[in-house]
């Protein structure tokens, strides 16, 4: 029984000292932070950047439609 406890303890120490997955975890945290920043900047509400870009394209489309109707085509 003592040998089992000692082997388990040694494997646990090796597991704790292993740093192979640390970089992957750091990259995941960075990706989450960047995603949150993009969501805040671009936004999904009426005052977000994406909404403003859609509004701009809509106004351009409306202006082109009016011009097309005025020209009689």
C-alpha cells in the first residue's frame, strides 16, 4: 500500500510540473479576451459599428434606387 501511495504521489508531482498545456491555455485566454473586445467594439445593438455600416449601405442603396427611378429606367 505504501508503494502505491508513493508512486501516486510521484506521478502527481510530475503532472504538476508538466508545462506542456500551459501555452495552449494562455492562447485560449487571449482568444477569449480578443473575442470579448471585438464584441464590445463592434456591438450588436443599434449603436454598434456593424449597425452603422448596415445603415450606411442602406442609405446608399436607397439613394441609388431614387436615382434609378428619377432617370426612368
